C-alpha cells in the first residue's frame, strides 16, 4: 500500500483505522500517525498508546501460543523456522534469563521471525512478568522512535495538503525511514539466526 493511501485511510477513519493498519504495517503507520499528530489530527498521547496497547496484545498472544504449544507439531514447526533444536532449548532459556531485554529487542525487531522468538519465550517458560516488562520497554523504544521522528517530520508541513503537495519529499522521507528500519531488522534477523537466537 502506498503512503498516500495510508494517509487517506487514516484521515477518513482516524482512531478507528489505526489498529487494523498497525497489524498490516505497524512501523509505517507509526511514523505517519506521528506526523499527523503534529498537524493536529490525533491526540499524540492517545494515538501512541494505541500502538503500545496493540503491540503488547500481539506479544501476549504469541507468548501464550508458545506456552500452550509444548511438545506439539506447532512447536516443532516453530523451532524449525528459527533453527533451534530441542537440545538447544536450555541454552535459549539461559539467554532469556541472562539477557532478557536484549533478547526481546533483537527478537521483536527481527523482521520475519519476531513472532517465533516471542512464542519460543513462552515455550521455555520465561517468567511472564519479565517477558511483559521487556516487551513494554522495547515497544516504547520501537514505536516511540518512529512516532517521535514522524512528529518531527510533521512539523515541516503546515497541513496534510502540504504533505500531499510535497508528496515526493514526504514519500522519500518515509522510504528512508522504512528502508533503514527493515535493513536494521534484516541485519538483526541474520545475526540471530547465525547465533541460533
């Protein structure tokens, strides 16, 4: 979906469309919502809280899917996706215990395998308080950075018409942000796969 399409949808439905759009493409929508908050279309605190709430709910679903997965076909499929054998599960738990925040950060940012990381945390029974504390911190960093950057960029325009009339500049900035985000996520994913989590 193009940036102008996201902007049109967000302007038409405001808060009601943010949650479904974050499921489709959270980082892009976080950046756009930040810019539109600067232009007065959203209350920035309420809009930002929607992103954090959505992120924590999704993280909870993956965690509890891992807890319930146990020794099922689902867990075997999950482990094969991130190249972890049953024998390595103890070291995975030790990694979560020793470096919980860093593991959560790498897991959530690793594009394409984030869900598997979170489910494995449930499979190795990472304490839920530690899991959710780290998930909240990472969500605040991840979406906070994108939202604030969008808010700053939004200050360069006086209205949405200004954004649309300078759409080439707006799309270039958005493309730069999104490309940088996904390159970083890809790098973390490759690093994580090489280290087997």
